[in-house]
C-alpha cells in the first residue's frame, strides 16, 4: 500500500510539474463565429509564465517566433506582438490569430494572406506593402497603422475600424468588397439558387451580406476621405449606393428601388452634373415633341398675326417648322423665362406646367451636384 501510494504521488507531482511548464492561456471565442474556446498548452518561454506567443513582453526574437510557428490549422488566438520585427515574414499566412495584438510592430512586406485576424488590434504598426489578401479582418481595429501599398483584396472588413490609419493610391481593396462578390449571381443556376433560398427562408443570410457590403463601403469611403483620396472616396460612395439599389430590387421594395434608379440615372447618385444636364435635355426634347401632338403652339409672325403650330401630314413641315417652334417654347418653359411670345394651347398646357416644375427641380439638382463636386474636389 505504501509503495502504491508513493507511485501515485510521483505521478501527481509529474502531472503538476508538466502543467506548470505549460502556457495555460485560455482564449474565450464566444464572440467569434465558427470558433470555440481554446487553451494553449505550449511550453512556457524563458522566465515568463506564458509561451512565446502569449507572453506580454516586447521585442520577442523573430527567429524564435518563426521556428515556433504552428502548422496550418493550429490556432494562435490572443497572441501578442509588441515591438516585434516581422517584416518580410511569411509564416503567419493562413494562420488563425484572432483577438491578437500587434503593437509598434514592423509588418512591412509581411504575408498575412488568408489569415483569420478577427477582433485583432493593430496600433502604431508599419504595414507598408503588407499582404492581407483574402484575410478575415472583421471587427479588427487599425489605430495609427500605416497601410500604404497594402493589399487587402478580398479581405473581409465588416466592422473593421480604421482610426487614423494611412493609405494611398497604391493601397488595394479590390474592385468590390468580398460580400458584394458573394452576392453576385449572374448565371441561370445562380438565380435559381437565389429563388430556392428565398423559398427556404434564407433571406436573412443575404440581407446580412448586403448590410456588410454597405457598411464596408461606407468605412472605406470615410478612410479615403481622411487620406485625401477624392476619386476613391467617390467610387466607394457610388458602390455603396449600388448595393442599396440592388438590395431594394431583390427584396421587392419597388418604390424604394425605383427612387434609387431615378437618382442613379438623373444625377449619378448626386455626383455627376452631366447626367443632370442630360436629364434636362431629355425633358426639353420630350415636351417639345408632345406640345404639338396633344395641343397647339401659339406664336406670331413678324407682323404680329397669330400662328398656330400643330402636326399635320407634311413631315418636312413638322420637322422644319413645327418642331423648332415647339422646341423654343419647351426651352423657355423649362427655364421659366416666360417671354410671352409663344404659349401652349389645349392639351399642351398641363405639359407646360409640369415641365416648368421639373425645370425648377432639375436646376436645383444641378446646383446641388455642382456644389457637392466642388466640396469633394477640396
């Protein structure tokens, strides 16, 4: 019995000693979807009580970190990188590093592509030309981080926060955000799949992706504005509006969808003065065609005799005489000049009244769009 008791005590001491030499860092991942909690059982590093990944010390040796890099599939949740030289490193690519901290690190030319960095925190990091392609950066915070030349194509950025972050023309976010790409269904099979999803009650998933795309474009627009990238800011603004327009059509909110289509085609979402001018031209020519068709245009000869202009069977008379006079009346009506030398009769009167109201609205839109463009250019 004594011998057995002694053997049990030896085993207990051995297990206790083994536990004491392990990191023991517990990461609760309840907020991170598709990940559970994890406890780190890596050996402690040096005089610290944690492994080299979770020890909260500065200037960890780069070579030791690289040699200790886990295989794909192993997790480094909660890792701490403080004043660490990671430039050019490729050993973090594809790793799961959620809820990690990168403080005053050098990540220049580092490869973090396909990495899961959700809920991580970057502060004072030099991330020149860092590769973050197809990485998951949802809920990640970038404070005072230099992302000039960084490649974030395909990165998931929903709820990512860029606070005093620096970007430039060489920073790449891709032609569209990943959530919008997932929503695109251009083939017949894709449209059928979308119909099946609606019938099976999976609209919530697509709605969440629309919201993620809208939020991401809004954050990228703000980031571009802060860094003086006017053209990029305008592009993100238009893409954000396009997302909302497609969402309205897909979820059959037709009044809202038609309103967004009108705003798109007439003003380019409030950003294109040439579309406003084109809208004005279309209204003027349309009304000019309708005046003689629904009523008559009353003018006067040089001698003062009244002349009525209306369509008849003579095509050339209609083109060379009636339409030019009708176009003149339409132009002065649109501009609300009211010379009084020509006036609409019969059914042309309500058309003229409508055109006058539209003319005031379009001119106000033109002033608004021009002012907005001047503000953007500054």
